[in-house]
């Protein structure tokens, strides 16, 4: 069994409710009614993706995101 750490960027939807969750390492996005469901759905989506492309190809496509906080004046 392989273990993989990914980022889960949760974005609340104040208008419609629920959450969008994004994984920048694999450019996968999904959603859920609450943070836990959104993360569960992301894990399921990533497992499905890896089943389709294969573990070796998935690791080749894994991207290490670079995150920086950027301040702007408005």
C-alpha cells in the first residue's frame, strides 16, 4: 500500500452552501455538503483517478505546489 499526502483547499460556498475542495497536486476538484464530506469525496476522486491512470503514472504527474501568501493594496 502506498501513502500519499495531498493538499485539500476548502472553499465555502456562502450562496448555495457546501464546500468545494481542490487538490493542487493532481488538479482535482470536487465538493461536499460539509468539510468532512468534501474531503471524503476528494479522496474517493483521487483513488478513482489513480485506478484509471495507474500508480506509476500518478506519481509522475504529482506536482509539488508552491504556496505563498501575497498581499495587495486596494
